C-alpha cells in the first residue's frame, strides 16, 4: 500500500518541482522587472505561466487520485472553529509558521541588531551605524509582512474581525487574502533564487555588480545569508498561500 501511495505521488512531486523551477528559478527577477516597468523577455513570462500550469496540473492529478474527497482531494473531515471559520491542514499551518519565522529571524533581527551597533556577520559597523533609522525601517517591513502572513492560518483571514468598521463578521474575499502573499512570495522567491544561485556559482559580480553581493564574498557573510533567506521566505509564502486556498476552497461534497 505504501509503495502504491508513492507511485501516485511521483507525478505530483514532478509537477510541483517543475512548477518551482519555472516560477522561481527560470524567470530570474521577472516580478521585480514588471513592477518597475523594465523590459522583460517574453520567454520568461511564458516560463512563469508554464510553471503555474504545471502546479495546477499536479494539483488536479492529486485530487483525481486522492483516496479522499473526489472533488477537492481532502482526506480528513473539515474542522471548524467556534466562529465557523475553517482550521487549515497541518502542512498549511507549518508553512505559515515558516513564512513568519524566516523573515523575522533571517532579515528583521540582523537588521535591527546592525541598527543597534551589533556587528553580526559584518565589519561595516561604522557604515551601518550611520543608517540606523533606515535599518530599523527596513527590518520592520518583513515584520509587518510576517504579522499579516500569520493570518493565513487564523480565522481573521476568513472573516473580518469585530473591530473592522462596517465589515465585522463578513467573509474575507479569497483574492484579498491571497494576492499580497502570492505577489510577495514571487518577488522575494525569485530574487532569492537568483542571488543564491549567483553566490553558489561565484557569479555575484555579474548578478549584482558593485552591490552587497561582492561585499559578501569579501567576508561579509551576513549579507550572503540574506539570499537563501529570501528564497526560503518566498517558497514558504507560496506554500502558505496554497494552504489558504486549499482550506477555504468551497466543496459541498465534503462539508
């Protein structure tokens, strides 16, 4: 039985692997280029769309071959909170926690330490101490994002809290809850994949000429460490978003 389960999962894993490569690795920094109105190669856009299709295809196959619900693939009963919101599956809760912890520990914490003059992984203390205010603000952005990301596994991402004027108790539109983490996941994930690959193959000067990458290779390991942080953060955000979608997807057959 276990071997049959793995045989069923192989096409799903292959589809999701292709999805990750085509969405995060191949397009390089596509989302940031689009955000700043830069010219992008059409093939990169096609690769991104192809990756999304691979993800949908893998999920459709998973649902069709699932031993659970034939319409959504759920293998466990839906669990509801007292306020009638849905409890995400365990994998979605884990991904959400990772998407919260990674930016806090890997980006916010070191930037705030630098602002306080703590030379964590860098010798550029004089330069960093002169930008303490900017470092605090820069570190606060992922902190705010982490707080909002935590909502993907909470009830207030499905129904507006009581303190929201005019919307208290109403259902949160799925697009409103999913769009920010989806865009952020693509943005930081693509950047992290690009720069992690550059550092791994010693191509940092070509990817980020004159930037922090060259300083990182010169011994400033804390700057180098932010690149895999971005990659892990982006992947976790995308998985957490998929978990929210899987949790809130309407399926009359199993509710």
